[in-house]
């Protein structure tokens, strides 16, 4: 079974047409985990006992011709999705013994669709980070070059898909955490419109920024999963009751006449690597050759976006992490890692009497300006295109002692969370054998357009077929 070269769509088809069984597929994923997890640190928990049992059940349903969208498909979840009776640590030592009594809404939807939860993936503790190195456990490594980071905070979820340890995965994206690891691991990653997918049962980071998302090899696979998880949930007061389009039906439509903006502030951004710039320019030319209309646009408040993010997000974090005081559950606060402590202190300071107006309130006002920048541009532009990250995946350890330079890896992705709009990262080539991602951004609830553009591009370049060198000939 060539699982590494197989997409989610291929696997769904193969199970239905009896080319292999769910037991065989799940066993192949488990074998791959056994072979590479010690080196790559992808999973915090492997659901080994249940996986084969569930695969067996799926096989008997498949034999009866039952059709569910994910029947018998192994999926991995970031370790901050609450899973009934399955350890959920959020990558932290504080709750290293927390076994939830219920499933997050998204997990429930996956199970209902027939998916098999193969395990819980490693991440920066609580979602704080861009590299995976803030995990309270071992940092995950990039399978395209194991001396480099896979991107964070959903580090394990990205590597699990890139290495064939599962067929798709979930992450969460508060400022970068689906799109950056997707870009660094040659995957497609969606950051939804705020409120489009339920956050119920997700351990929160910064509640007004948090979104859940999926990582897959292809655009079609991503749209397919999004159809399953998007939608209103009465258990999440911020989820929105707007009908969910059939995203996969937009895949394959041409993009002639679609107006794509290139924000000039992003083109001029400091620290963008030459190779990243080149690959982005190539992708823009490709989109133009497909009939898109390319134009320059301006997002004038881009230069203050990171400052705004790093006031508002730590403020919400300091409030959300206050519940982990060791009284009701979890360990004492001295178990928090360095990054969590840094954010609790920053946030507490920004919210404290005497500083609130100067920091929190000002940043909240700036947030509105950033949101308006996007709204203005979208008056006569359908979507924006820019790199997902200014650099290729960096070396482990390169930025750990310099949090500011780590924060700047997110310069192109964080503004999207500030504005609550959707962003999709897709592979756009390799620089020195390292994956580079392209981000496509649109107005609220325009995910179908993002998939449409992304799929059109993917038809010219099937970068997803380039599997990590570590795995070539080994599986
Ligand atoms: N890298 C960003 C941060 O550390 C975003 C993380 C995320 O999206 N969870 O805040």
C-alpha cells in the first residue's frame, strides 16, 4: 500500500472499492509511527488499543456498503482537542494527566463521519509558538530536514500527515498555527473565518482569535474535511448560523477574472528571503496565466499588526490560563514553561490598572483599523496572495533565545486572525529542498473562493507529490 503517495480522496476510494481494508490502512499508519516517531516526536498519545478495534468495525460497515465520508480513515488530532477518555495535554506538563469526559464538537463530527482517531499530536504548549519548540515535551522535527523545525504550534499534526502516519489532521490557528506548519511541511492548511467552525471543547489560547483548521496533502482533501466540520454549534456562542456551502463543488471552477491583490507592504517586508520572494512571484505569474487579474493593494496598518497581536493575545491568554491554578485540576503554576510564563506576565501587565488604556485599549482600537484595512481592500478585490512565512523552515534552536525574531515568522499570517478572516496556505515550491508556502486570504466566509483559487494553482504544480527525503525508499 503506497500510503505516502496517497491522498485522503485516494484512501476513501480505495476503502470503498476494497483495494485494501481499514485494518490494513490503520496498521500501515501505526507501523510508520513506530518507525519514525522516536526521531520526529510527532505523537504525545497513540490511541493504539482502539485504532485496530475501530478499523475492524469500519471494515464490517464498509462490507455492508455503508457510506460515511470518513469511514475507516485514520485522522490525528492536535493535543488540545478534548477527546473522551483519551489523554489531552495541550502540549503542557500542567495537565499531563487530564482525561476529558467529553469530545470537542469537531471530534464528535469526525467520529460521526466514521473517522478513526489515531492519536494526539505534539504541539507548542497551549498553542504558544511558531516552531514546536515550546512543547513541554520533545520538539517535533521537520521530515524534509530533521535539523529544522516543522513550524508551530500544530507541529505534530503537520508532520503526521507529511509522513503518512495518518491521512489528515487537525490543528488550531490563533495567529499562524495551521498555516505555518502546513507551509513548512509541504501541506495545505486552512484557517477558517472566525465563527465558521465550532471551538467547543478546544482548550482555548486567545478566545477572540482561536480557530480550528485542517492539514491535508491536497486542496480537494481540505475542502472535503471542511465540509464536515464547518457549521453552527449551539454550544459555541461565537459560531455563526450561516449555511455551509458545498466547498468541494468550487474545486475545479476556473479563476478567470478573479481579482487578486498583492499587498505592497508585504512585498516590502523586512526579512523576506530571496528564494521565498522568487517562488511567490512565480506563483503570482501562474495565477495570472490562469486568468486571474493581479493588482497591487495596500494594507497601511501592517507595520503595527504584530505589536497589536502581542498585546491582545497575551491578555486573553493570561485570563484563559488563570483557571490552571492547581486547585481544580492540573499541577501547580510553577510547572508552566518559559513561554507560557512570559505571556501570562505580558498579558497581566497589559490588563492591569494604569496600563490598560495605554496597552490593551489602544491595541483593541488598532485591531479595528487593521480589520478596516482588509475590508477596504475587499471592496474591489476578491482575494489576496502573499507568502505564508518570510523564510523557509529554520534550524531548531535558531530562534529560541530571541522570542521577537520567532514572533516575526508570523508577520504574514497573524493579521488574518486579527481581522477574523480566512486564510489558506498551499505549497508553492521548494528552496534548497525545503518547502515554501503561499497564503491566499479572502473576506469573511469566502473559503469556497480560496479553495477554487488554490485548486486551480495545484493543477499546474502538484508539489504535494514531493515526499520527505527521510522517508523515500523506507516505507
Ligand atoms: N505563533 C503564534 C503565537 O505564538 C500563533 C500561535 C497559534 O496560532 N496558536 O502566538
